[in-house]
C-alpha cells in the first residue's frame, strides 16, 4: 500500500464514478487515502449529485474546463477525465474530436492544454471514453492526442475493458488511456475476472 494521500483532480466529473472507485481502493487497502483537490463540472444537477454522493463542498468545483488556467490548479498526483463522448459514440453523430472541431468531445484536448500549462504535472492521468474512439475513423486524432502526452513526458498504456469482465452485470466497453509521468511506475491492466454461473 502507498502510504501517501493521493491528491486527485477530476474533469468532466459528472457524478464522480472514478471517485467511487478510489473509495473502494481505500476500503480494500490499495491506497491509504485520497483527497479531491478540485473537480470540474458544468451541469447543475451533476454538481449537486456529485457533492451529495461524495460529501464534497461545491466550492471545490472549478466549473467550465475551458475557463481554467493550468497555473491556478493545485498540485495533484492524479487527474481523471472521462471527456464527453457524444461526438465519438455510435449513438451520437460521430463528428469526431479533432482539436479544431469545437465539438463537445474535443473538450478532451482541454486537459492536454492544462497539462502544458500546469506548474507541476500530475504523475498519473486517466482518460476514459467509449470504445469507438479506437476505430479507424478516430485513429488519427487519437494518435495526435497520445503524441502530445508522450511529448509531455508520459508513458501510455491503453485498453478497451468490458464492465462484465469485472463482475459488473453490464455489457459496457470503455476505452482507458493511462498516462504515467517519467515512467515513475509500471502499469498493467487488470486481467478479466473469470465468470462463474450460479443457478
Ligand atoms: C461523459 S460525462 C462524464 C461522466 C463522469 N465520468 C461520471 O463519473 O459521472 C461528461 C461530463 O462532462 C461535463 N462537461 C461538459 N462540458 C464541460 C465543460 N466545458 N467543463 C466541465 N465539464 C463539462 C458534462 O456535464 C458531463 O457531466
């Protein structure tokens, strides 16, 4: 177990599913504790839900990511951003997430901008999106996204994971991109948990 308190900042925070995962990691002894240094969300219902679920003050919400400056962000060990998927998802219009596109999904690039601006880059950054982001249609943009992260000093690990491989009764495939600064830790994705059927 790492004895340090993990300082966390999340973007596109929604209702804070990753924060729930951190809570579980704490309960299971993988991390000593974590502290949400800030979150960034614009939807008023999501903000209320987030604060109620995680017992966190609305004062920690920094609001619209496009209005943030990296220089003002507090030091964190971990950033997490499940950026909007509407323009990538098969259920959406698939307009893409090119930086110039100004689509909602292109807001993911705001995290890259902030990583370029911030004084102390977080050691770990987790991006999450729909599995469709790995399709041929979005390959070029995703490669550019990853190129920027590599140039910032991050080693990348990526995978599409399916929720039902991790004891969650739902067919939900999601793309995860894990960025680790200066190769400070080795990482491998957790193996699928063997399913068993009880009748
Ligand atoms: C795919 S959802 C993320 C869900 C989140 N991972 C969770 O656990 O609930 C994307 C979120 O980004 C938020 N969002 C959209 N534009 C934003 C912006 N400019 N700044 C901050 N958040 C934004 C949306 O309101 C939405 O809640």
